[in-house]
C-alpha cells in the first residue's frame, strides 16, 4: 500500500512537470512555425497527448481484443470534457471565441455521430475503420489549410530554437506518459484494497490514467492563461480518439458492438461536447463546470449499473 501511495503521488508530481514542459513545446512549435496556438494544441498537441490511448488500442487490437481500445477511446472522450474541462472550469472560468473552436467543436460532435453510425449494425468493420481514418485525415487537412491562411499574419520568430522545442515537447510527453502509468498502477492497487469493483476501476482510474497528459496540459495551460490551448487541445483529442484510434483498432481487428455501455459512452460524450459551445461573450463559467461534473457522475453511475 505504501508503494502504491508513493507511486500515485510521484505520478501526480511528474504530470505537473511534464505538463509544463509539454505546453512550452507546443507553444514554442506554434511560434516557430507561425501557427495559431489553438491549432497547434488541437492537432499536434492532441495527437501527442492521445498517445497512451493509441498504445492501449493498438496492442489490444493486435491481441484480438479491439473492444478494449474502443472502450478506452470513448471513455477517455467522456473524461476529457466531462471531468478534465469541468475541473479546469471550476478552477477558473475560461474565455474562448466561437470562431476559434468552431471546427474542432463540429468535428468532435461529427466524430461521435460517425462512430454511432458505423456501430449500428453490430460491428465496426475494417472498411468502417478506414472511413473513420479518412474522416480524421479530412479534419487534419482543414486544419492545415487554416494554419496556412493564418500563417502570414503571424510574426516570424527569429529567436526560436527548434532543438529546445523538440526537447521540451518530447521530454514533457515522456513524463506525462510515465505519470499516467504510475497513477493507474498506484490508484488501481489502492482501489482494489478497498474492494472497489474492477469495472469501475477501469472506467474511472484507467481512463483517467490514459487521459493524464490531457489533464496536466489543460490545467497548466489554464494557469498560464492560455485558455484557447486548453479547450482546443481537449476537443482535438476527442476527434483523434473517436476517428483515428477507433479507426486503427477496427482496421486491425473488426470490433463487435452491442449493449448499453457503448451508447451510454457515446451519448455522454456528445452531451459533454455540446456544453463546450460558448455564449456570445465567449465565456465558459463555473456553472458549466458543475453541469459537466454531473454528466460525468451520471455516466459512471449508468455504466456501473448496466455494464458493471
């Protein structure tokens, strides 16, 4: 038990340090390549912070258990918005403009609908997986085009040091992944010692562990005043999880779908994303955070009842 507590505490400290380094890397990349920070966070940042889900889903699919990857990807999407963004909003109201997050907001909703459509016949086939990956590629293409249009408006960064950006980004990401492993291991051991059901451990602690990069990066971004990076990164991660990760898993091994757990996760994910759309002032207040926390609690309760 002592080692589990130390593992959990060290993982939290490591997440903070890794989140700071990774955020510097993302912002440095944005300045060096003259890309708006929100776009860098939603693409490069989301791709990198979702790497734990990539590892989990790919290994599971190769081992003939692609449903694990599906569950982790969709569960992480609920965690990203209904828990991580909620925590950030409870810490501090965020300001983001509709035009800044419009593409990622629409893509996050569309990705959830796409997974629901391909799952309706009881299986996500290899062809369905390829279609999901093409959807992800289309979203990335739109971001590249947007970045090129806005690039000329950015000042050229003459003091950028690419080697330092790479060290910060890669080093921070490695620390975040290690933090996720430590948190999952420590928290799972502690939870098991208290007799908590294995499914609930997986639905909460494991999903939170693989979302540790998003959690740390979002909170650090909020504390540093980069609200658009925090919101954009979470929405981008949701798109990446639903389209790319589920697509890769299904392409390796078709995924049988069925039962209420899938539809609970999809419904909760879509509802949580809908709560991200800001008002005309661009403000996301603490009240929104409370609503998201309630959505997360209800989701975990429903999953515990219907899929425990």
